[in-house]
């Protein structure tokens, strides 16, 4: 499998790398088997976070006996130096290691204040000094914050959501990182599951020698698709360019990425799923959304009070209540077209 260099870290990581958020949804044995399959397939970089429930624990179980052969990054949502260092100690215990290769501040809303000695940035500095991490970085869903972080020159890596349906302004961050020798880690490279052609997604990132996608993988068949892409040397062909163009026409714009930062909803609405339901109905098995359980879930949309909580937390500035209303109407129409009675 081809390798890419993560900027000034000098870390050589596989072009297919592993986003370990989804493994929190499967049992430990299945997760370990999946991680071993990835390792045996040549993948050497695994990204997790303290916030991903038992993801770190599963990585520790899978790789504690081969730690020196892989690259691990994790993240902390801590708001202070003390909180980040405490998170790191927990992460190291769960990962069954005494260091991580990259320690990242998780989805920062703003670049940390350097004048505040208790800011999360100084936790990264201290962790590196203690040998508990080798390199430091940030993750963000906000383009302006990501740009500012890169331009400070303080961070070795940036993790940001990018896929082949991203706007050009987001893709420009890849070049900005190259110019500043910052490693670029591409999260949500499948746009939260909306992109369904692994070959197109894989080929797209072949254009960027400094951008490393961490595929969010939960099933062996999903992993196998990307291992096959590498083995076959998939490149960006005219046919795959047509797939990408079709995806851009259908999906680009003000769409929900499913990141979940809008949650929880006071009315119990599954915002991060329902807001992108029009796309999911047409790009995944739709029958799962026609059940009585989903009738009950969609009924909750009628209870939306437009309190503003979800909008204030959305890193993309989306009008979440409007997306929910549009999704509800689309779902009702879709049911009728498929011959289902109104709930």
C-alpha cells in the first residue's frame, strides 16, 4: 500500500487509514477482528478519540502487542490544560501504551489563547515534553478556525472534514497545509455515509499527496473495498470522474454531514440522521426508514420549537429546523411513492 507523509511529523502512513469512531458500535471481538484485518491488509494508521466511548479500549486490545508497528492518534475535548492531560492519561491506559503518536484537540471552536497558561494548547506542549505524545494537532469542523490553526505554525497536523463533494474553499485547506508543512488528515471522507462509491472516494484522494483519508469503517466488507482499491491501483478515470460529478450535483450544498455536534435535541429528535434523510433514502437501503419505529421518530419533528440550540452548535451554520421540516415532507412523499400509508 502506498504511503503518505504527514507533514513535518515525518510520519509515513498508509494512503488508506482507519477512522476508529464506528468501532464503538460493534462488540469487542468483532472490533478486534476488523482491526486485525486492517493491519494484515497493510494499514498502519488508526485515529480515535477519548469521546468515542470504548474505541480506544478496542484499539488497545487489538494492538498492544504490536504498538511499535502502527501510528495512533487520539483526541481530547478538554477545555483546560488539566482536563486534556487527564484525558490523555485515560487514553493511554485504554490504548495500553505509554505514548500516542499524535495528540489532538478535538473540534476546537476557536484557536486556544496562548496568553492563558491553562489553555488546552499548553497541555499538548506538556504532554510532548513528558514523552506522552510525539506530535500535536487540532481537529475542527470550522474552516476559519482550521485556517487560523495552520497559520499559527504551532500544530503539526490538522484534521478536517473533506470529501469529493466538499466546496473548493474546504479543499484549499489541503494546499494551505502543504505550504505550511502541516499534515492533513481528512475525516468524513465518505461524507457521513452519503458517498457510496469507494472507488471514486479513494481515487479522489490520489490527487493529494499530503492528504490522508481516515475511512470510518465498521464492517469487514467496507474495509475490503478500500483494500481492493489499493491492491488494484485505482486512479481517477473518466468514469469515476462522472461518479464524482453526479455526487456533487446531488449532494453538494447545504447538507447535513451527520457529525452530531447539534445533539442532543431537547425534543429527542435524531437531528443528525433526519436532516440528511432525503439523501439517505436514495443512497442506502430505504426500507429501514419505513418502519413503525421511524414513524415515531419522524413524528418528533412536529415538536420542534426552533429553540435555536441545534443551530448554535452546528459547525456548518446550517438551518437545522428547516432541514428537518424539509426532510419530514420528503419522507412522507417518499412513503407514498413506495405505496406506504401515512403513519
